[in-house]
C-alpha cells in the first residue's frame, strides 16, 4: 500500500523535470484533492493516508509525467469560480482571460458576441453574469463547439433567468458575416495570436497538448485574426458599442493600430495583473 507522503515524494520526482518544484507540488496536491477527496494539507495532517490503485491516480500521474496538463487529466478547469469541461479540443481557460471578462462586464450590453469561443468560457461567463444579455459564440472547430455547448450550468441559468449562449460553427476569416449590421453591443475575442517562431520557447504542457488551431498564427501575418475581428466589429457593433480582445504582449501597439486603422473612435492597450500588454479595447 502506498501512503500519501510516498505518493507525493514519487510524484515530485516525476514532475520536477517538467515544472518548478512549487508548481509541481501544487499540481500534485490538486490531483490528490480531486481524486482522493483529501485536503491540500493532508500530507501534513494525514501523511499515511492510503493511496489506492483503484483511484486511478497512478495513471493520472503517468499522464502528468509526460507533460499533459492537469486540467486535461481531470477533465475540467476553474474559471471565475465555475468548473468548465475541457479536453484537448479546446484551450485551457486562463486567469488572464478572466480579466477580459471582468473588464467586459463594466459595459452594459443586451447582445454579446464571442469570436473564437473555444470552450465557451467567455460566452458562458457573460451569459451568466451580464444580466439578461443574449450571448453568441463563434468557432471554426466542431469539436470545440461540442464542448462549449455541453457545459452544464443549467442550475445557474434557472436560478438567474439567464439566457443559454448560442454557439455557431463559422470561420471568422470568411468574407461573409452571418448577422444583421449593428446587432451587438459588445464583441469579445481571445483569438489565436502566438507566432510560429515563439513555439520553441513554449512549455511542453502547452505546445504538446493544447490545440494548435487555437494557438498559432504565421509569422508573416500574426494579426490576421485581429483584422477579422475589426471587420466583424465594424459591421456588427452598434453605435457606442465596445470590443475587447486578448493579445500577444509582443504586438500590443500593432494590434491597437489594427482597430484605429479600421476606423474605431478609440483603441487602447490594457495591461494584465503582471503589467504586461494583454488586451486591446476599442469603441465605435
């Protein structure tokens, strides 16, 4: 029988080649909390707690040791206090994107559009927190849309009277735009923005497992999706409407200028909690 302290010791040995020691420890404690139902501090209060093979936790550790993200191993990720289903078909929601939603909620909106919706974390958050708003999510990936549609917040929808988001399969790079002009008050997007040349500097748990379709853009045209967002927003935002996009921190001024050149009255860079260029906000 393996004890909790021995499992953690072996787990740290397996994960420290991939992660800093503190991050490896946090991953293991989260895994134990989820799979074994023990508190994160149980390795102190109950170090001899038995870790059973039947829990599946040893297979989980094997997957983690190959670089697979914890969220894919568990099948869920936390985002603004909610549990979102995630698979390798969608990006793992990140804290920076929570800040995008926080910023977006400052703007009253009756109709909201989320471009490149992925797991649907932005669309669902806005649907549940922007009171009474109708929310739409667009993505090119049928597999991602299946995940987005399958997020289960039925109880919260019933309790709040929120509208369930509508998810639509569509390529935003196409010329046609399948909505009526000036039909949205708020347009949001976390599109692909990592340049191919940045791939080598990325960690295995990201580049080896998360969907490249949602991550990478060619070095020769890294702003291709922002020009598409600008085109959609120019047609679909109502007068006085607002857009917010998550950006590549290395391309902040260039991304801001895409929206200025598209004729928006305002386009400015917003920093994240680390002080890095993280969003561009634009207004019509």
